[in-house]
C-alpha cells in the first residue's frame, strides 16, 4: 500500500476576507465593468483585485512582486477560485490589472461599489466624514514633469504627515460613513496639494452623488473644510455640515477668549464637557457655533503650556542677555536691535525703557593715557524683562476649548425633530475618528506596502484604490461581526479573556492563527485547527463563511 500523502496550507483569517469579498461580490463587480485584456488570462481582473485585497489583509507588508510567494502556502481554490495557481498571480498580471483600473477611473469605479456595499450592509449613513492624508513613495516617477501636462496625479514633495519630507508623496482623500467606517469615496491627489483645495474639489464634483445615493444628512470634517468658498458651495447644494472652526478666525478667537467669563452648560452624556451656543455668520453662511470646553483636556494642556512657556521665556531672556553684550556702531542700531528682539518675543516684555550705554574705544593695548582720544565709540543696549500674568491668562483661556460650527438651522436634529443639541453635535463630530482610524490602518507597517513603489504613477493611483478596498473589507467584517454578535446575543472573548460583543477585526484575525486546510492524497480536504471561539465567529457570519471553513 502506497504511503498516505499529506499537504497542509494556511487558511487562518484569510477565509473571512475571501468570504466577505464574495458577500460583497467584489470580483463580479470589476469583471462586469472591465473587459479582460487577454482571452488567455488565467486570472480575471476581479480575481486579481481580490488577490491583492487578500494579500493586503494578510498583514505581511509584501510588495506586489512577492504575491506569488504569499499564496504559495495558501488554499487558493478556496480563497479566489478553482484552477488558479500561485504563479498566475505574478507582478505582470497584477500590474496590468492596476492599469485597467486606472483606465476606467478609480474614484468613480470605487464610488459605485461603495454605494452598493453600504446599501448591502443596511447602514443608515446619517453622516459622512471627510479627511485626507499623505503617503510617502519610493522612486522618481513624474515629479520632474509639469503637473499641467499630466493626466494622473503628480508625485512630488509636499507637507508630509508621515514625517518624511525627504521623500516624494501622494495624497489620499477619503470619505467614510459614520457608523461602520466604510469608506464610500476615495480620491488620489498630487503630493503638494493641501486639504482645503482637495475638499473644495470633492464637494464641487462629487457631493451630489452622495446625497442622491446615500441620503446622508451631515458632512463632517476638520477645520480644513471651514473655508468661506467651501461653505458657500455646501450651502448652495443645501448640504448640512458640521466642522471644527479654526481659531485663527477673528470672531472665533474672541469667543474662545471670553470662555472663562461665560456660563457654560454641561453636555448631556459627556461629564467632562460643557458648552454654550451662539449664532454666527461666516462666508455669508448663517450658522450656529457651539463652544465646547473639555475639562480633562484643559488640565493636561495646562501642564504642557507651563513647560512650553518656561522654555520659551528662558530662551527669550537669554537672547536679551546676549543682545546686551553685543556692540553697535551707533545708538540707532542698538535701539533697532532691541526693537527687533521685542517684536520677536512672544512672552517676555521689557520691564524698563532700554538704556543705551556708550563706551569709548582707544587705539592700542593697555590702559589709555589721560590725554589720549578715543578712536571710536561702541553702543550697548541694556534692559530687563518679565512675563506678564496677562499673557499666561490669555493662553490659559483657550485651553481645552474648541468650536464646532453647523448650518443646521431648521430645528431638525439627528434623532429628534426638536433641533440638534450639543450632545448630538459632539457625538456626530466624534465620528471623525472613523476616517482617522482608517488612515492609521492604511499606514500600518504590516499593511500591504507602507512605502509605495510601482513602475508607474498610474499604478500607484490604482493601488491606492486597492488599499481603500482593503479598508472597506476590513471595516465590513468588523461591522458584521459586531452586529451579528449583538443580534444573536452571543459573545467573543477579548484580549483580557472577558466576553465582549465589539471585538476589533484585527483581534479576530489574530485568533484565527493556526487554521489550515489538510489535503490527503491530493483529493480529500479537511479544515483543521478550528476551535470553539473561531466557530463562534464563523457561525454568526452565516453559511457563506461556513462553506469556506468546512
């Protein structure tokens, strides 16, 4: 009797990813919109996209040319489709798939899929959150070319949120819905654009699509959206917004300065917050401004402020001391140098009027004789300085304070028809953490490729869409797990071995380590390594997921 042959392939959490891709019909969506560039292709465009999503959510940090090695020990037939081998998923096939995605148009292609996903998951989509970030790239690409002559994004240097100003970068703009954090819109942009410009273009060109398809009530963003022209665009399209008001606006700065003298009311459900509401008008758009004070944040910022003020005042005092030792050729030059110090000093003020001391300088060395005349005169400016209590009090006034502005004036709130209150406004604005969490996910060193490198800028633009698809699938899995656990009154043990109903998808993925597919004599397949807690997740997600792990 011939020996029994065994072959083991790692399935782990990738079965959840593959099953979600099938549930959302990602491969079918792309295959229906993009024609394969060759009849001899072993992998369709949709299957190539799914392969890149699985690779991205494998948290290996591998580049595209290593994808065949990634799938070498994976059950590809269960994850992607029958007849596909690891060598079929090479960089040429995946690169051409990225080219095809770019040619169709990544933003519109993604938007239509995202709308289907949100509707499939039955998310209410009360608000959308808008934000942008930068990702650094390796390689030269088109940074030396004229951006006006390019059809794709211009990869160049700009303000780096990655703290890598020495590298070229691209900007990724996302809009997520505020419950599950599903990205509903993505748009790559050139590396040197700022958020204010990007936000304005998105609102101008795409906002009507969101309103028609998702019927969202609010658009939420940070202070970069609070620009007069952008607010006018929103008002023209009758879109309600919630935005942080930048404190460099005169009226906002004055309002924060008055905060210590104002009677602030507690925010219901938020014991650390208090607020007051004032009417406002900015950019010819009538609004309501809510001034919030975060007590905990205020205490922590006070300690930081004290350290910064001590450091800054000591520096300014030392600069004045050095100035007093510097010689000038005339009185006016000395006073001009003192005036410059006073202008540049943010904290220290002159305690007395500056005194200019004139010292004669004699030729030669040693003590001059009584009848010798000075060769020239040197002038030294002397003064003492102090830090006024008023400056500290003014700095303390704004600590822990921020302003949220909204154009919701029709007395209809998020949950009631009695008007949006401070608690609802604050809760909706805090959902901005969804899109910021998405950026942290995309920038994780374990995810796909932290530093982008491909042959062409066009492929980087398409890869940004694939990365956003990874975030979509991840967020969808997390939402479905949490929703089904609560719906079915079941629990999952968290990292502290305590039952919970809101585990992160990252933790669930980690718990699926050790699950593999065992093949006997190249025929019979069995999934081994499954434990009770893994079956809990598989069962609550449904038959489609059970079929992958059975």
